[in-house]
C-alpha cells in the first residue's frame, strides 16, 4: 500500500503531497465502485429506501455501542444492529400486510429516535454529529485495509450470487422455477448491503451515504442497454465523481461525502439529457 | 368431476405431478382448499375461475413459493434419465420500469449460466439463448431491452426461457394478458405444438375460456377448490361455470370474464 500512496505522492498537485489525501484517494478508489455495484441491484430491487434506513440505523448502532461502553467508533455494535435491522425488515416485508415503504418508514423513524434519545441524554449529541456528515480525510491505513477486506468479501458475493439476486428482482416466481431460494437470497443481499453501508458511514456520513449508492446506478440506467453496461457505467461514473469530489472538497474545505454527491448529481442530469437526446 | 384418489388411478404411469389435499392459507384467509389434482404429461390443462379464486396461488404452491398443507408429489419414473423435476414458468407480467437496463440475453444468461451477468456472456450461453428464441420466432430479439418489447414479444421471450431446458411441467399464468389477438393465436399454436413435440405437462391459467377451450385437452374450474373438471366443452357447459361466466361458445371467440379487457391491448 505504501507503494501506491507514494505513487500518488508523485502526482504534480499540491493535495497529492499530503498523506491524508493519499489515504483518502485510495479509500475513494476502493469504495466508489463498490457503492456503484451495490447501488445497481439496490435500485433494481427497489430497495433505495431500505438502504437509506440501514444508513440511519448506524446512529442507533453507535448509541448501543455507547451504552455498552464500547470504543469511540463502536463498529461491532453498528454492524450487529444493521444486520439485525436488515433481517428484521426482510421478515416484516414478508409477513406484514402494510406496503414495504411504510414498514421501512416506521422501523427507520423508530430506530433513529432510539439512537437520538440515547446519544442526546445529558446534552452530549454534538460529540456524535460528525457521523452525520462523515470525515473521509481522517481515514487511516489500518482502516483502508479493513475496507479492502470488505471489498474482497463483497466481490466474492457479487461473483457467486449476482445472477440469483437479479432473477429474484425480476420475478420471484420465475426465480423460484429456477430453484432460487428467494428468502435466503433477499436476506443475504440485505445483510451485505447493511455491511457495506455500515462500514462506510463514519467516512461518508449518514446523511449522504444513500446518494452515493443510488446516484451512479440511477445515472447508468439512463444510458445502459444491458446489465453489464449498467454496472460498469455506474462504476465508472462513481469513481470519476468520487475523485472529483475528493479533490474539490480539498480546495473548498467542504465535507468530502457531500461534495462527491454533487458530482454524482452532475452525472445523473448529464445522463438524463444524453439519454433523451439519443432518443430511447 | 373426477377427483380420483391416488389409489384409484391405476393408469397413472405417465402422471407427472400429483397434488393431494393441497391447501394454502394466508393468515385466516383460506385461499385454496382440498385440491386433488393429477397433471399428466402431454396434456394441456386449462384452469379457469373468477378473480381471487386462487389460480396464481396454486402455481406458487406447485413452485414451492408459498407454504401449503397436503402433499405434492412429482413422479419422474417415466423419464429417460433420472433428474429433479424441471418447471418452466411464464409469469402474467414482469414488473420493470421503462429505463430498466435488462436485455433479453441478460435474462437467459442469468437463468442458464453460473457466470455473473455483469462479466459478460460466453459463446455457449449466447448460442443457447438464440436457439431458444428461434423456437418461438424471436431470434432477432436477443439483444433487445425488455422495455422495448411489445406484449406479445415479451411473452414469447418468456416462453422460450421457460422451455430452456425443456421442462417436465410448464406453468403458464395468464400468458397472453396484454397481447394483441394475432399474438394470442401465435402463442397458443406454439404451446400446442410444443406439448406434442416434447410431451410436456402444461397447466394454463386464463380468463379467456373460449380461446383456451380450443387448445386445451382438459379444463378445471377453480374457486378455492376444484369445482368442475373434465373436457373443456363439458366444464364450460356445467351449471356452476354458466352461473359464473355465462354461456361460453366454442370455438369462435365469444368471451368470458375480462377478455374484453384484453381486446384493446
């Protein structure tokens, strides 16, 4: 990894000489294609609201960690809570008569309320507000290694399960006729989404993480005519928006995650216009 | 009515799928009750019934998608090679928005191959998809996006997918809703032809009693349980069917239930 960051250091830009920017760039290069891939199937499964809810559940995970006296960033309690919530919503969607966005809305508001109540007790919420916007520039080498691990895990899942997730998102009965275990596939996808979102929250922020997942996929949908084109276009746009956003945030001294979202939106509007012009 | 118990059914050597006392309940709502049904190879069985009669639920039970009581047996002892039951399924409709980036080839590749669709497709998968599509005169649609297909084209594509690999049991859930009249005729001619060629057992749910009566060997009237079972003409002539749908005239396209809804599409 030192080789990579020292390579970044050779670049003839002011920002490229700082170790924190080298780390942040590396993190962006790992995380943005991951978000784009994930986002493509989140959008296909109409789960945009679900991934948003998982992001917000991070707050409750932090609160539970604080209650249990865990470290400053209680990753384990966040992960466990996010996965529990993913499974919970999957089960509720199956058994509740209410529509799934109502179910998710209820669960999300309630968990966020629990988190805020616990964290704000005694007036100490400010300490946690950094999770709302995230701080990518604070990422360390060790944390980048854990991101690489998550990315590798995700890739294995994405290679082995993609076709099943795709079939289930197309039509559950059709997937069933192809011997796909529907509930297992949906549950596993929900858990992987929870894992990726939760691992990234402290760096990109609860408020904008969902936009980073959804925007590249939404932009690629305006142009792509096949699944392969869809995923690779989303990944490409996500990486370019990510790097542009990171560098811009350096010069503007703005929050990195939010700045990347602005660039993502530029891609979305651009693809919308390009798609219309091409006439489809 | 010929709801024979399994013991009576001595001529059942070619019986592919057997449902015994199958019931499905969603909470307190008993959707299906006491379904006894033998589905035979080479036979096209049409299922008719009012809305909410449990027709789609019956398919979902056979697919194992919903929990059910009773038993479903699949007998494949007549098969040349031992294998697990292969079910082909054509859904009533696919839900996708207009911008959905799914091509026909994507759908085939995901169903036929283990290689993740986003890494591209092997030549063998592409050839298999094309020959399946050729079977239903849709070879030129291989690279088309689902959103650009007409109703009839989409149903033919889904039929081709359901027939690859050749199934033991083919389930068609209102396969021609949203298809224009000439498309409907083409679809049923293909299905009839396939039944003869591959000796398939076919279950077909339809609202259009008159049209399916021309193609079906057997007809069931379903309303939570099977209320009438026999030759299409006999079932359509039974009191309970006349009470529900009025008198249906075969073979010309007089219609029942909602078929008028399909005419305009």
